[in-house]
C-alpha cells in the first residue's frame, strides 16, 4: 500500500487547544500518512484572525508532540501566506474567473427575497457579476458560470470520498459564487486551503466529516487555478452529549494529556481502531498504523 510521494496534513485552526475531536483528526491523518509510507505535515490555519486565540498554535503543537505526532517538515502558518493568496486571486481575476462584489448582507437578502426567512444558508445570486455599478468593492468572489464555461464543467461537482463513497454537489445552487476574499479583508478559508494544499504538495486530505461540505468548492477552486485534486477521506466525528459535533462552543473539555496513551486510545476508538493497553505511545501508534492500513 505504498504510495510514492504521499504527503498528508493536519491543519488545525488555533481557536483553542486540541480537544478529543481534533485529536481524532490529527491521529487519522497521521496514521494514513504512515500507513502509506508518506509524509505528514502540520499547517496552522490562522487566516480567520478574530477567531484565533493567541498562543493556541503553540499549545496545539505541544499537545501533538506529547502524543508522538511530529510534523515531517517545518510547520506552515497561513497568516504568513497572504502573498500566495493574493497572487492566486490575481490569477483568477486575470482569467475572468473572479470578480469584486459590493453587496452587503442586506443587499444579498433583498436579492434573495424569501430565502433567508427559511434560515437557509445565503446563496449569492450573482448580483455583481456584471459590475459594481458605482458601489465600492467589499469582497471578491469566484465566478462559477465563467468557470463552468471556461473548463466545460458539468453542473454538479462529483467526487469520491475514500470512506463515504461517491459525493456530489451543485455548488452554484448550494452556495453560489462563493467568497475568496472577505469583506473584512481576510482571506476566505476555501482559497487559503486550496493554495496551501497545492503549495505543500498534499496528495491526501484526511479530515473530520464536518468539513465534507467544503470539498466540492475546493475542487472547483483547484480546477480554476489549474491545481491537482488530492484524494479525500472524511473521518467520523466525536459527538458531544447533545449529539452534535464536539467543539469548544458546545463544551468540549480540554484534552487531558497527563496520560497521552489514554487520550490517543479514545481517539483511536472513534476511528474504529481498538484501544491500546499496557504499551507505550510509540508501540500503540505502530499497532494502529498496521490496523489503519488494513482498513483503508
Ligand atoms: Zn455583489
């Protein structure tokens, strides 16, 4: 099961320390890389600066270290990557695949009419494709109809998830021309992820199932920028007492790493691997690599 040139990654947002859910994602991506004889990289996704907690990045790296999970290359911080994101945006603008948008949230709601009353996600109706008409540019968006036409793409974006099987999304219908650079001047998550996955040569993305819904948008952006599409595997989530994804917002407890093996074992169980007992962290990781290789 050796994949020459396999490069995987774990890309946490430093909005707090790792919790049981994010440790499961970290472990899954590490195991997949090791099971393929590949490299595993850590990338700190700190583009959404207002949500980042100072020092959380270092806490996360220390937590990973305690669990025996070490990046095979220097850690990349997205906050230092603005020039790369800007040049990607300029490439899209030059090709007519992106455009400035002057709409406020209210403008978009008005153009949608009834949609927001049903608490739907805002689907951008494409108002500014034909120009700003005197409004100042607030955000930059991907021009989906221009992209479809330029590359002769089908209406739906079909892709395969190694665990969930065939997936399909009509991105124009689900979200519309999505944002690449936000009205607050910050880079959108989708653009940063796509540019960095390509820059780091990521061949396999292994991440939590809550991120599945982003994949079609990221694939369209890869096409638009002429970048390769990695293989995807979305892992089971750790659920909180309320049945929702475990997160700081719904009271995820900070990881207790006084016993790293116990924390890793809990993460392994979420991934369908047996808990390891009476062994060291390194030995447990080695056992799980073998089991992961048989599963995936
Ligand atoms: Zn607009």
